[in-house]
C-alpha cells in the first residue's frame, strides 16, 4: 500500500484545490492511504464540504525555514512513498528535503498554459526542470514550460454538476428573483485582474446599447470587486448584472443559466469551464492556455484575449440563435461524459501513481 502525501498552500476555493479535494474524496484509502499537508488557513475551504478533516495536516510555522523543518518532521513520521506537490513553493520545499528521504516526488504545480516574462514564472520552470516527475492539468502547461516530459491529469467533474434540474425556470426564480425568460449569462471566477471581467463588461455595455435583453451573474469574490462594481455602475449595467459572490451551490447557478463566459489571461484545464460544460452550457472563452483543449467549435466559441468585438459578436450570435446555441450546450455535456468524469480522472491518477512507483 503506497502512502501518498499531497502538499498545497491552502484548501481555499480554487481550481487546484478543488481537483485535489475531489481526488482525495474519491481515493481508495485502503489501497492508497493519503494525507494532505497545507500551510495556510482561509475562510472558505473545501475541507468540510469534501470531508477531508481526518486526512489533513496543518503546518503551524509561518517562516520559510521553520516550515521546512516542520515539513521534514512530517516526512519522518509519515514515511510517504510519494509526495505530490500542487504549487511552486511547495515543490521547492520538497526538492530541498527529498535527498534526505526515500519517497518519489511528483511536481503537479503546472496549472496554467501560459508563461509571462516574470521572475516567478521563470522560477517555476526551473523548479519543474529539476523535478523528477511532472504532472500538468493540460498539454499546453507542459509546452509553456518548455517540458518534453510529464503527464497530463485532466480535471474530473462531479456527478452533482451532471444531474439536471426538474424545473430550470422555477429554480432560476427562487435563486435570483428573475422572472423574465431572457438569456441568463454567467461567469464563475475570482474577481481579480487575471480573470479580465472588464472585457466582458465592455461587450455587455455594447449589447445593451444595441437593444439586447439579458442578465449576467458573476459567481466569485476578490480584490477587484469594488472596481468591478464601479465599472458596472459607469456602464449603466446595474439592472443587468448581479455579483453573487462565493457560493457552494455553484452547480445550481450553472444549471439555471444559458451561456457561460470565461475571459481569462491564461488557464490550464479550467474547472469552471468544465463545470459549465457539465451543466450543458455553450462556452464563450478567451483562447489562452489549455482552453482550446476543452472548448471547440462543437461546444462554443474562442475569442482573442481582451478582444471586445469578438466577444460581443459571439454573445450576440448565441442570443439570436437559441436552438443552435442549445446544440452547442449538448455537445458540452457529451464531451464531459466522455472525457472528463471523476472515474476517468481517478483512473488516470492511479495510473500515474503506479507508473512512478
């Protein structure tokens, strides 16, 4: 029975955190006893939602060197066969400690399919090239880091995202208070500059001025909420847009919606997009990173990052061609059932673990 330790900064609500939480909640612990080591507390986490408390170890230290010492003690007491890291700093910790232990090391820090000209990105690439085993959640992530080796572990989507609602419009009314039968657009992403909400808002401003009727839900929170709210006010969109914040019942909000919008500077394999696909939504997303690996002409549209004109035209087409748009959503759901289920992800996860062992 190989013992596995996963190391992650926190279990706050995000893409890498959700994939780890999903993997651990679906792991066969009799065959693969596993634990999660994390460093930082946060207000909204996956620990309770996925029943992970029994399997977590919190590092108490705050400084780099004290954390390194504490992590070394964890390795001594737990004696893992595999250590799987989920971000770059955690990978650096393990690289420094691995010569003193006998575990196999998997660097799973590749979560974006792009690399900017930043020190942090170059440093991540360096750590990856020093790591013996690499797992990315997209092919583009490996390519962006100039890696000719490594394996891809695509995200898997939970059953709750696949179960249809009995009455979509009744649930819509209850969740949002929206009674009009007009296109409901939705995004699920943190309110940070990286997610580029301002391109979406510009496109929606133009659509409203052109006479299109719609509502737009934003699920997420973040440092730019105030600025986004001011822009909504400035563009006279307050009656069309609602920032819902962080919600646990994301699947319900996706299922009551009609079109999913994702404008991001870079992604690997986006959980948010996959979950929207599982809800049977057509996808309109920026063509960055690994997004083209999951969004094709069969299930949506890709637009050039920050290209307002392209996004506006694609949204207008979807609102004007409801039946064709619905077909795109059906293809989204079929793609999830074929390629991105939990069982497929776990099958690939075990395969990676066994190959490395």
